C-alpha cells in the first residue's frame, strides 16, 4: 500500500512539474481517497489546498486542511495545517473564526508562527494595537534564523504607534 502511494505521489509531482495540473489534481485526489492514512495523502491534500487558495476558493481550501488535521498523527503536520487553515479563514474574511481555531495548538514549537497569524487576524479586524502585540510576541518567540522574521518585523514596524507631537 505504501509503495503504491509513493508511486502515485511521484507521478503527481512529475505532473505538477510539467504543469499538468489536471493530472496532478487527479492523482492527489486518488491519494486522499484511496490512501488516507499515508503521509503522501496528507502532502497531496496540502497541494490541493494550495491550488484552491490560488483559485481564491478559501472555503474548500480550509476543508482540505481540516482533512489533514483529522487524518495526520504527526503533531507538526497538524500544526502546519492549522496555521494554513487559519490563513485561509482570514483570506475568506473570517478573522474571528481564525482566532477561535488558533486557540488549539498541536505543536507548541510553532507558537511564533501562530502568534504571527493571530496578528494577521487582529489586523483584518482592524485592531492594530492587538495585532502589534501579537507580532511582538511572535518576534520574541521566533529564532533569529527563521526566514519569516524580516516580513514579521515589517508587519510589526508598520503598526508602530504614532507619537503625538505638540503643536
């Protein structure tokens, strides 16, 4: 079973690399439906969700990411899916749902990224003060080597409080 799923996954990746999205999607769906307990199915679901986000179908993307959460036994994979689902909810103009969803954590090693997404949700709600606080926590939690840091720092700096100057 695992060997067959591995083969389908390889074919899927080759199809994607050749820009044959229709075949890649069919193989990804085959993995999800026929081999749901394999890590290949979870990775395929991530790719399906990515394609749906590209099409701005955030609701369906969130469903695919929920599928990963429900079928994975790996806490890190579940947490990555949680973060991506929260981002899809924010893009779908559902920041409150994203914040509620982020209350559960599968892997505490991702807390910095979780706080960044919380900041994005608060910003979507036009709550700049709380967004900046969340970004500040994320900066404290993420290691200096983290590739997300420069973008996070810009988000934080963009929300710097405006100082009142006497007139």
